């Protein structure tokens, strides 16, 4: 990979709540809109981000991410990037972790992936491909995406294996900031993680 530009600053924004994120159902390809609470939190993002200008804005193709981008006021300059889509849960789409664990007690998404969906290696390769693209850019970048993708993206940004993502939580409508130190020898860093709206509780 190319060395990151020290001026590159990435704002990773998870979409607002949906009906399935509230109930804990895995939502990958299913194209749900934001719930009322999610719309409200997405509008709050406009105020939280209003003092910032972005050189690039990218969003997942899923409606919930695009809607969050729109309500935050950044849709006019946004480009869709398929690599920002959520983990492909395959046969586990629409299921809850608690129900999957009743059948497979040792199952761990970041170790095992999903039958009929993405493996951890496939997921990590997609995150790495996005990171390689971002490292060709400079300035401030906004990414609108999803919870499990964000956790994987965060650990790959700092060079950790994908299974380390289980230790990183991301709430809905959260903002995380990733960047690079100012010296040529500095490594990629997480500057801030999982900054939540005042009314939102942390989530996995």
C-alpha cells in the first residue's frame, strides 16, 4: 500500500437506526430505510458536522447510509462506493446473533464469517481495497457506512487483523475520525472513535 498522506483525515459515519438495528437483526443486503429515531439522529449530524468542509464524500449504496448522508447535508457531493456496503451475511441475513449462537455457540463473525456470505478474508480484502483508494486522496473525507464494516475498516486502517474488530463498538449515527501522523515515519491512527449523539446509547 502507498504511505498515507499526512493531510488525509477520514470521518467514518455509521448510518442512523433502522427497525432491524433496533432489534439486533443482521442487516447486510436488505435495503431498509431509517427508522424515525434514525432520521432524527441523521439530521443531528448536520449540526455536528456543520463547521467542517469535506473534500470527498462517499456512501454505501444501501438506502440507510445514503439517507443518513442526505439528512446530514452532504449528499450533493457524495459518490456511491460499493466497498462501503455492510458485511454480506449470506444465510444469516435478517437473523440475530443470539439465535445463531443457539445453533452455533462458538460462532464469531470476525473469525467465521457467514455461510453463503463473506468470509473474514474476503471482507478484509474489501476493506483494504477501500483503504488503498483512500490513501490516494488528500484532505478531509466523509464515509457513510455500517456498523460491522466500520469496525473492520477501523482495525484494518491501523494494520490489525480483522478479528480485532470484535473489540471495537460502533453505535448508530456515530462519528469516528481516522488519520495519519504528521511525520513521514508516523503510522495510521484512530484519532476519535464512536462519538455518539447525546441521546444515543453505545451499540455493538
